[in-house]
């Protein structure tokens, strides 16, 4: 009976790995194309601020495809070796905060531009450059902190899978992921507040010029709302559940399901971006 259960568990893991590898590679292909197009078509603030999304998805699927393609849980190494031998971990530590900060700042920029629509206090190209510089420095700082923490933990054994949370270590990992999830919820709150205020202004002002400009602004707000919703569904909610399970020492198999949701979700994101041609908007 025990042997049968182990065999079924092995088959189940094999199917799960196959699904993750398939969607991981497919997502990498789709997001690579989107990333290449976006680099060539960086035209406005929205394009610049959202550029971290494809970078993060690429590092995420590469990382998880490598983990799921082997029985790495059966072997051990130290945290610093993970950083040295797997560059995608550093890429992920830079790209993930870049993505979440980009989405938050995208929502915040829309909020400022809607709030001060009839004022000079708007986010222009110069402001956007400063914003991009700040969030890039924060993301780079996160990668530097990861290297520092892993060097201090070089005598601590971790799984050869080199999961990001293992390399980051306790108790830093739950706090880090908690902040990441919170940024997604804050983005959703700011986005919702922006949409409500925009609709209020649209009803209040009946000027024809304003109504015409409002139609263009509405399409931009819709695009922002889609990115924010994707971030919450594919990142914030699964991360919140994983933090809760980590704190309560829940069965790690459930985490595999959550990662599968994210990997398949990134495939959907890549397909959506190419089909709707958001990169050219």
C-alpha cells in the first residue's frame, strides 16, 4: 500500500513538473517576444514603468522550470553556492521588486495625473525618468541584500533546488514576501481609487474637449487596471497563501500548486500582451 502511494505521488509530481516545464518554456518564448518588442517601442511613461513585468516572468519561469525538471529536493548545497551557480536567482531578486514597484508606480502615476488633471502637477517624462531610476535602485539594492545574506549563510545547508525563500533565509523571507504581496494590494487600492475619481470627474464635467480626452485616458486606465489585476491574482494572492503556509508549516505540496498557477498565469499574460498588442499602445 505504501509503495503504491509513493508510486502515485511520483507520477503526480511528474505530471506537475511536465505541466510547469511546458508552460514555463511557452511563457518564456511569448514573454521574450513581448520583451523584445517593448524594448523597441518604449514611448511613454506606462511602457517604461511596466517594463519589469516581462523581465520578472522570464526569470520566474526559467527558475521554476529548472527546479521542476530534476529531483533537486533530494540533494543539498549551501545558500551562497546557489547564488554563484544559478544566476537566475539574482535576476529574480532584481526583477520581482522591479515588477511590483513598476505596477504600483504605474497606478500611482495615473492617480496623480487624474487628481491634478487641470494642474501643472503631472508626471511628465522628466518625472518618469526619476521614478524609473528610484525603483531600479531599490530593485538593485534587493539583489545586493540577497548576496549579502547568502554570504552570511554560506555554512547553512539548503535544498539544491535553491528556492528563493531558502536562499533568503528565515525570518527574512516571510517579511520580504509579505511586503511584495502588500505592494500588489496597495496597487489595487490606488487603481480603484483612481477609477472612482475619474468617473466622478467625467460625470461632473460635460466639456466636449474634456470628454474627448477622457475617452483616451479611460483606455489607459483600463490597461493599468488589467496589469494590476493580473499582479494581484498571479502574485499577491498566491504569495499571501504561501507566507501563511510557511508560518504554519503546511504541506509543501500545496506550494507546488500555487507555483503552477503562477507559471500558467505567466503564459496567459504573455499571450494576452501579444494578442492585444499592448506594447504598441
